């Protein structure tokens, strides 16, 4: 049974009881984290995850076909609405070209992909794709583009005519946005066929090899760590994970609010943050080792979730309460809109703060906003169908605009 501790326990002694470890087969987020090494470089970058089948399940729709988009069926429209709140995984700016061109270019279609994870920094970001793949079809499509098969520690890796080490080279004359592996820049990036359900890719052959070696157990992965694993478990316990974003906690430091808040903040706002969050000791947020935002669905509602990992339950409890209070009082520097207005417009409520205790001893502070599942009925005027995941997208927009100071802490 899942164990969540509400902050009512702050008034009583904490009883910590370990949970059964989750099977990675039942937790796709944990499963893909098992390919990313637990290295300083990986932990310091954003890790972005999207699960298309989960998105459909939460929405209550089937997986469409290309014909649904050609014929403008209800299912096609509902699927597009489901992805309007998508801010994770493989970029989908060339989605319709993926429908048209991907099978010929890479040997599989977009809807053969169940979920994706992206991490690292340009130009050598790593991509992990999980789904239903045919190695022979992939090989045939890539061979037709002058790719050759190479052996990376027992895994076939297809590289362009200029070699595995030159996947970062751009060739705008051969630009093809229908190719998800660097096609928008005309690259011939290495693609590793790890299994019939798993592909890895990067412009860097070194990143591809590292992903393969981590999968093979040569390096400790993020799924093997206490904090990332605990967050993945906590989110899966909350509901079905449609998407998630892990951030480097140091990027959210309030040691210098001007750096965190960037150009969006005035001197008066910076000073207000100093006074509100840094000078009042009870309101300080203890440093956490990992943080993630997630878009989660249940049978009855959508959840936009903030998860903070701690080594102990006491700090996690205090953090869950503190961030909840900050969220209740939050006003965006980006929109100048109080979060209370956002809640009202979305018919949303902030859940009671909670803490998840992992079997490995880590504690995860959970701050969640719940709101109704989107309707699959056509709307009158405006967009044809109501979008999914809009409050998660709101959270991510605040993070990207450097306005989300509520998760800022004074890292030393």
C-alpha cells in the first residue's frame, strides 16, 4: 500500500515505514532513467520525459493513425489537444512531417514510439526512445541514406557516411525535418538499436556509447540513485505519469535572487524575495538533492506536481508545507497574475502537502495541484477541443521564464 504522510503529522511523532521497491517494468520513467549515467554532467542538465500512451490513457482516447489527421477525425483532433500541454520528451515541432516522412527516413513511424526521454546540452543531447521497432526496417531505411552498421559493445549502431564521430556536423543542403535524429540541421546522427523496444541517439557517438554502457550495467544509472529513483516512485504512486522534467537544483538557488529571477524581475521584486524567503528563518527551504515537475493523471483528475527529494522525512515535511504556502501566495513575474486567479480559471485546487517515503530511505515532498480532466467533446468557438496538461505547462513556463521562485532555496 502506498504511504503518503500529510503535514498533519508535523504535530505528532513521525512513523517512518519503508515501502516495497517499485518494479521498473511497471514504471516507465524509472526504466528510462536506467539508461542515463549518474554523472555530474547528467545531473546538472534538464532531463525531459514524455509518455504518449500515458497521455492517451489519461485523456481516454486511442492511439490515432496518420489517416485520422488526413481525414480530420475526432480522434485526430482530440490527440492534438492532448499534446497541446506537452512540454517534455522529443520536440514535436515537426510532428506532421514525422507522420509523412519518418517511416522512409528512419524505418519506423511516430506512433511506433511509446515514450521518449531527452537529456544533456546541445549539440550533444541524448535521446532515448521506447516503443515497437523493427531492426531490419530501421537498417534498410538508414542504409538507403548511406548509413553503415557499427558494433558498439554488442549493440548495432548506425552511423552516417562521414563516420560515427561526425554526427554533429550540419548539412543544411540536406535538411529534412521529418528525420527526428538531427534532420532539422541536416545531420547524420548515430542511432543505436538496443532492442526491438529501445533506441538511443545523439549527435555524439560518445553519448550513444555511454547510454548503451549504462543500460548494460557498466555505469551506475540515475535509476540506481536514492533521490531520482524515489521521485520516479513517488510520481508513479500519485498516478499515471504523462510527462516530467528533472532540473538541476543549483539552477534554482536563491543565493543570488537576481540570477534566479533574471531580467523579468525589478529591483523591488528582488528585494521582496530576499525579505520573504531569505531573512525569515522559519520560511527557509532546506536544500534538496533532486527536483522534478510532472504531469500526472488519475481516473478523475489531472495533477500538476512538484517533487523534491530529501535524505530525511523531517526536511521533506517542512519543504512540502513551505512550498505549498509559497504556491498559495505566488504571483508570476511573467504574467503579473496571482496563482489564485489561475486556480479559479482552471477550477483547480492545491492538494494537501504530502511526503512519500521510499524503501531506500529517501523522502519526497509532493506539492500537487488538481484540476478536472479535459473534455473530449467539441468546444464552441476557439480551439476545437480542450487541451490537456495546461497547469503543468503553466509550471514549466514559469520555470523557463525564471519566475518560479517558490522552489528556490539558499544552496551554499
